[in-house]
C-alpha cells in the first residue's frame, strides 16, 4: 500500500490548497463540515487491479468530515464507507473519471454523519469510487478495507500533528483507539473484512476498532459453513450489528450473523427495519427504489429516521458506554435479535 512520488506531489498540492476544499457550514450550526482529498491517484493496494491481469488500480483518498464545531477532550471517530455504485456521474465505469465527474456516493450519508456529530462523534465518510471501478470479488473487499485503514492512519497522524492532512482543530482531539465503522452494501462487506478476527491485526498501529455496523451488507461467497473463506468475514470479538431492511431488494443480510453466532464472545445484533429497502440509506442512491414491497415501503425520510435513531444509539453504547435498550431490543418498526456472548 504505497503513495508514489507523483501522488505525493498531488497530496501536498491538495492539502496546501485547503481553502478550495469544501468547508460549507453544516445544516446544524453546532456541527462543522469539511472535505479533504489527497487526489484521485493517491493510493494503491498490492494485488488490486483495474481488471484481472491489468495494472494496479489508482485509488482516491477523499472524504467528508462532520464533527462538533467545538472539540473538548478526545472524541471517538466513526468511519463510514459506501458500497458498489457507479464511480462517474455519466455512468462510465472508469477511474479517475475521464470527465472529472466523480459520483458523490460518500456524501450520501451526510444526514447520518450530522446526527452523529451532533452527539459528539468525529465522522469521516470516505469515497471508494476507485475500488468500484476495479476488480470484483474478495480482492475488492481487501481494497475497501485497505482504503478504510489508510484513512484511519491519516487521522492517527493528524491527531499527532503529523502526516499530510492539514485540518485545523482536530489535533489531540480524536481517539483512534475508540473507532466505530459503518459500511453500506459492499462497503459493509469490506468493513467486516477489516474488523474480522483474521484481519483486525492488520490495522494501523495505534488504531483500535471497537464497534462495527454493516448496513445492508452484501453477502460474501463461501461454498459451505466450514469453508476457510468464512474466516475472512467472521467477527467474534468486536460487537457488531448487521442491519438490513425487510424489503431490501439487493441483499439478505443474514450471512454475517450466521457466521459469528455461537462463537461470539461479545454481543452481536441482527437488526431488521420493517419495510426498509437497500438504497434509501444513501441520499445519492435514492433515485433508485429497489424495494421488494412497494405497497408498504417506507419513504426515504422514514427510512433515514431509523438510521439516525439506531446507528447513534449503537455507537453510543459501544464507544461511549451509554447503554440504550433500542440496541438490543429494538423499537416499533425495528426488530432486533441479539445473540449474547457464549460461555
């Protein structure tokens, strides 16, 4: 995982041009919003190519940040990662986008990030368009996890006053030993890969993930329950909640719970929002209604209200120790089955 000399020049140019990054005020005046980008060719993952037998894929290091406007003490960080969607607005599947029109999937969780920031979290939503334009299969999960880990490394260094990110006000105020991750769709699969018992040891030094929420996660492939592929997606030592709508037309969502239950030494939660679909969790994807039950489907606003209720409660419980019964028991319209630790 390297940043070459040419990309490093892009990194510095992008960072030093901070006034050109998006720093528009968030809707909530108590929440600060800022974007950063180290360029569309800032990163590569060994083994991940544009296509099988093609060149190594160039990947972006781009994100939007929501945080409390005034930071006091150290705050937990929550990292969000979107899933598989077109990388370019004109429907080209290439990276970088030839027309410079990268599709902003990573901004589709601004509503959720703002609520998390309102509750005291530093929230970083990362772009993975370059991964979406590259190879498919498990190697793409490796790449998603690597991009997520690289952003965590950048934030560890920023917190220590080092590295290429030059974002004022964060130094010394972000706790990289208290991280939560949320991945949507194939982003959820990548988040589980990153935090799995098999791969959590590959996180950057000084970084610790303490809670994971795969949101409508895409299922992984394993030929049977005992196949070794299951180990790459098995989390037993970090609390997680797999949340999938009952009307999701893209994924089933149960694979990760089945892979972990009976082995878990911490609570895990199967969360089912009734009548929710796959795409409404991301505002940039909501033009595509994939619901399998259109007669009873939630509106986009109703579905996002579920996200802004359950997701902050989950991270408050596992990152801040603030127990909330909705995490384990659900609420009207949200069913939760909790698998308690073994032993």
